[in-house]
């Protein structure tokens, strides 16, 4: 009997039937260096956005904060991930980024430690977000700062929203208001 269970397990793994790591399995470092477990986000819609302080789209922080103040709480959260992948537009340290966000935009949504969102050193979260094989929905690539990944309250990727679509865009508001 043990041989049969082992054979079924091997077959399931080879067929890709075993569950990939899900969104809620991730733990990252917040901007202060503390562990931030995504398991605490169960039941909430989540926007994951890669940010930069010296980008033409940096003013999106203002609308991200507005969106968070209006919809954030028990049902929705924004997670900001500073990244220096595009023309070195996020050169600061975590402390400098945190100060910049607070002083210039009053950011109160959770900001995480600086990571890489593309390339050979891509953070495992972004490997999951950009790979259909891992997220089960679609392949994508991070094209620029302030690209948004929208996850449902079940932790499943629902939408990838490009940089040019602002946080208060009807597409995002409609997503937030949908079931």
C-alpha cells in the first residue's frame, strides 16, 4: 500500500498536480526589516505595486494613499515594494525611502524592504506574480515602476495593471467594488 501511495505522489508531482506555493505562503521584510507574513492578508483584496522615489510616476504615491484611505482596512490593502530596476530610480536605503514616502505623500499603507522585481535577482514574490506556472493565471513582466498586481480575497492573481493606469482609475475602483 505504501508503494501505491508513493507512486501516486510521484505521478501527481510529475503532472504538476501538487500545489505551488501560494500568495499567503510568502513572508517578506517590511521597510523596517520586520517579517511581514502574507497569511495575515487572508480575506482581503491586495494590490502589490513596485515603487520608486525618482520616477515620473512617483506622484502615484498620492493616489495610492488616497485609495488606501478610502478602501483600505478589513477588505483591502496595498503593499508597496520599492525597487531600483528601472534607470536606478530608487537609489535610497529603506530608511530614506520610508522618510521620503512619509514626508512627501503621507504614506500609511504597508511598505516593504527594497527588492528586485526583474532580472537574475528577482524576488521570489515577483517570480510568483509574473509566472503562470507559479500563480496559475498568467505570465507577465514588470515593465516599469508602479505596475500593479491585483489579488482577490482568496489570494489568487486577478489582474495586472500597467504603470500608466493610476491607482484611482475606474478599472481599479470597479475591481475593488466587485465581489
